């Protein structure tokens, strides 16, 4: 099958450090190529892929920092349109922008929604552009818009090359880890309070985006002064894998309904159990009491930090290698492509009046 993968141009594919969607796109692309598909990736310069790379920006936009990043995204969509007749299916990871090109696309488009759908603007977009084939990354992701008549063609859990990227660790460091991005919905301040109350060292391996800088300075930085808390900053993949393998547990007390959360499966691939809340996709990713603890209150998390050492780290790794591998994700998307490719591109792609 001839497949286009349209990746967000903000970071490279795969990302050098932080970047979730781009990491998933890379894993999917490499496995599709390995299975004999002809794949073209529309992404920023600096991307590394076994497929054909169609460069849509001279550098990742987070590095380029253009005054108008939307201009590069619009050009990316136009380049997909110009080449669309070359493909059997176009797989978009860039949200709704390609939907504006309805009528000019010469191949069917399926869109994986990687973000939150509980925002009013997203509800309006989805209610306006009806009929477009959609894929969710968890069953929980659909809940905020479950009352809308949307064209869901599947739920495909994210997958990564976990077996080769992560090894089973023994947790010999004894510390807790907060990993990912500093933002209110990730709960870094709660993680610090829980770790301090439990009397266990916490490593903060995180990125601070400009939009979250004021939150970091006001709510998180003052807490970093505690002797049990160590700021590590953003890590590359190898350092991240080593840290998770040595950690007692991943402590991520999310404050929102996270659609997926790659950090959770990355942790378990290293044998590192998860301590979080039973919100969003977490019950789909973690079995409470087997691969970690999903707690409602911070007091419950303090107890979980003490109990987590009793969990079987090898069972955590087996769980994610079976359910969230790149191979399993790719098989799911091959089924989606087969269904979508049978449709004519102009069918059912209407805009509600």
C-alpha cells in the first residue's frame, strides 16, 4: 500500500528529546516500511526515516521559532494535496487543517486525534466537519464528544519500539521519577508534595515550555529547594531509559483526563511501576495493583509510594510489550487503512451548515 504520514512539523521525526506524536509516527513508519509498504513522511527537516522524507519546513518549528508557524503548516497541507494522487491513503497526525482541502485531495484521509477533545473549540470543529474518518488513541479520549455523530473507524493505542529502547531495570536507585513536561495538568507540584510526605527522593526529569514558564516559576521552582527533590531537566532517550530502570516508580499525579501518556508505557517497559490517578486513559494503560497504583488523593499516593516496591517489575514490562508495541499498533493501523482505502475520497466529507 502507498501511505502518506503527515507529521507535526514542530519537532523532528523521531524527536531528539521531548515529542510524543512524532515518536509514534516514527515507530509506525518504520514498521510499515519493514512490512513492505511504500511510505512518504511529510515532516520537518532533520527527520530520520527509512521511508521517503518530504521536507515541509527548513527546521523543526520549535527550533526555527517563526513569527507565523501556521504558514508552514498551511504549506505542508498544500504539499500533501499536490501529491495526494500518489497515495492509497493519507494518514494525518496534524488535526483538522487537511479537512479544509476537501474536494482537492485525491486519496482518502484518516486522522488520528492525538490531543484532548474536551475543549469547546474542538467540539465546534468536530461538529462542523462531519464524516471525516477518525482514530482515537484511547477509548477514554472519545468521552467528551461521545454525543456527536462522528465517523470513528477505530481506537488504536499508541505503540513504541519498547523492547529495544528499554531494558528491565531493578529499581536499584530507590527514587521516584517525574517525567515529561511541566504543566498544571501533569501535577508536578503534587508529585513533589507526595514524595516529600513519603520521605523518598524525587528526580524531576522534565521540560518547561514557554507557555508554562510562569506556572513553573510560581508553583514548582519554590518546591525544588527541598533536599529530597532533584531537578534533572529534559533527557534524551538513553538517559531517560536508564533513569526509569533505576527508579522505584514513576510518580505522575495527572490533574486531567490524559488521552494517552507515552511516559507511562515507557516507564513500565523499563519495569518501573506507575503511580498516578484513575483519569482519562490511565485505567486502559495500567492495571491497578499489578503495574502500579491509581490513586484519588495525595494521601493514597503516599501509601502507594511505600507499597510499590512489592510489585513485579517483570510483569510491568511484559504487559506493555504485549499491548503497546510498535507491531501491535501498526497492525491496528493496517486494518484502519484497509477500511478507509475502500472509500472514495469525496464520500461523506461534508461541512455542517
